[in-house]
């Protein structure tokens, strides 16, 4: 047997082999460590929504900044948000959910919200002032926006009622406010932040988007509704009550009263009509997306399931929650032919002619519904998909899930959350999708996990 002849290695070849062996060794060690520790980009905490393809940068909130918190993508610009899962530690078992007092002393707050990704929260007071609580939940001075000289806050339903930040707020500093002006008109205006101070709005930048008197012949100063929110479509959605003119407004799609309207504030002057609005080609006011409502004080858009939850305040006997897909419009929720599930002004009505609510409760249980949000946050994934709402008078808090067109997991959360905390005026979400509420008595509370 003859041996195969081999030339001796050159110095360059020797160095090449050494480098190759070293790289292979490093790869194997890294692979073994990763297997042992279980790390990897596919780890998603239980209940979190994997929306990796829509991840935004962690500093999208500008001044507030997302820091090390999970980033969120806007679904209604101050409404529901979708949690974007990152590399996160495992959470300990949930013991309970509590309502933790964040701040007290506000003057009849009506909104709590934040730009997506921002560590601050913004609290609207009915008298016409918006205040900021910083990341440490300390109130900043001066106020973010003070319109007390423009806002009429008579009764308990007038005042500054809605606030929504543009989905691209971090770059364009645009936000929208719904309020009742000194003339009693419901008004939607756009503002911008001061170019020199991100914690102060530039009041002189006000651009009126629309203003409407109360319905002709009205005799009341109620039913303004006033929720504003951006949907995942980029359009601004606004709820408007019937002006306490129940017989003439809800069933007339040619007026803005008793409606949810949907407008494009990025086009037109002062706005444009989305081309797929249900009455864009006639049959109703082109702004209108849905009608047959009494006083839809609060609604929420859940982009995960593509649904809008509209809580409508009742009149004689029933409060209601309506849940419908946002992919189409033109819904007629019945008022005032119907109230909830029963005929009202039209005694021989056919419920099949209207879109029925998914949840109602009688005035034996409560007297004025406050709609909330579907929880999609990061800190309490066990609540993922739960819609929370309250009754302003009876002060309880309830929740349910809406799955495949059916209400499930109905539950009274009042005692589990530590008992009534006051008259819940509004729920809201911070910049990371965590759930809050504000009370008429002036408190801001956060839904908090106890683990």
C-alpha cells in the first residue's frame, strides 16, 4: 500500500484553518447556550398579540418615549392599541386585578388618553383644561391646553368632552378636541403642540373642523356625546348625541345628531369624506357612518378583531352596548323607534329592521352606561379580549368578551377591583395600551395586576 503524498501546509493555510475552527467553535457554543436558556425572537408572552409586522420604534412617543416598555401601534389614536410583543420575562401567576389610584383632584375629568408609545398621560377636564401627568404621574405646569374662555360647561353634559391624538402625532404634533363652545355649539377643532415646548399646546393653532348648533327647536342642553378616536383606517371617528331631540334625529341619516360620523382629516378643507362611507353616494349625510343612537357617550375601536363597541345611554328602561364590524357601515341601531331590545316610539316596530345590541341592562340595574375598551395591553395578558364598561349612577364595573359574534365571559368586576371607586365618567388607554378610568369625583385609576 502506498501512502498519498501531501505537500506541507503554508503559513497562510495554517492561519486559515485556525480561523475556521475558531468560528465553528463559537457557533456551536452560542447554539448550545441559546438552547439551554430558551431565548429567541419567537417568544411571545401568554395572551400577547403577535403583530411583529407592524412594530413601531420604541421612541415613537417623542418626549414621553417608550423606554424599555413594549411598543404599541395605534388603532384609534387614543383608543385601543395592539401590544407588540418583544423579548419579555415570564410573568408570575395573576393573583388579582386592582384599581390603583394614580392621581386625584381633577375637576370633573372626562377623558384619559395618550399618544401611542408615550409615557405621559393626558387628562381632559370638563371645564376646558387638559393636564399632563408625566411618567412619574406628577402633574406638569402649566396646563397642556386651557380653553376655559371658550368652553361652555353648564349642566353635567356640556364642556370639553373628547380628545384624540393623530396616529402620526410623534412627527406632526396634531391632536383633535371636541367641546361645547360658549354659544352652545358642539365643535371639533384641530390643534398643534407648541414648537418650543412639547408639554404645551399651541392654542392659537386652532382650526375648526366642524361646529353644529343643537338641533333646531331643541329645549335641552344634553346629549352631546363627544367621543373622538382614530381608527386603524386612519380616519377620525366622532360620536354625536341626538341633542335630546329623540323623535326627529336618530332615524334621520341626513343629520349629524344621534350618529357616529367618520371623516378624513388628512385631506380636504377642513376635511374629506372617506370614499367607502355608506352614504357617500346619497341616502344620508356623507359624514355619517352609523345612526339610530341616542347619546353614544363613549365608543372604542378594537383593531385586533376589527370591531367597534358603542355604548349608548338609554332613556326609559334600557342601557345598551352595540358591537359591529368596522369594515362596513350604515348600521341603524334603532333609536328612537326602539330602545335597546324593545319598541319605543314606534310601538309596532320590527326588531329585524335594526341592528340589535349585544348587551343590555335595565334601569333596575343601572341608569347611565359608560362605555370602555377592550383590553389588549401587555401587563395583564389574562384580560386580553375583555371589554370593560360601567354605570355612572350605580358605579359598578362589568366586562365581557365578544367571540365569533357571541357575548361570553360576562362578569361583574366591581368587588374584584376593590369595590366602587366613584361615578366612572370615562375609560382610557395610556401610550402602551394599559387601561385606566376617571371618575366624576376627580380620580384617575389604573387597572393593575397583582402577582
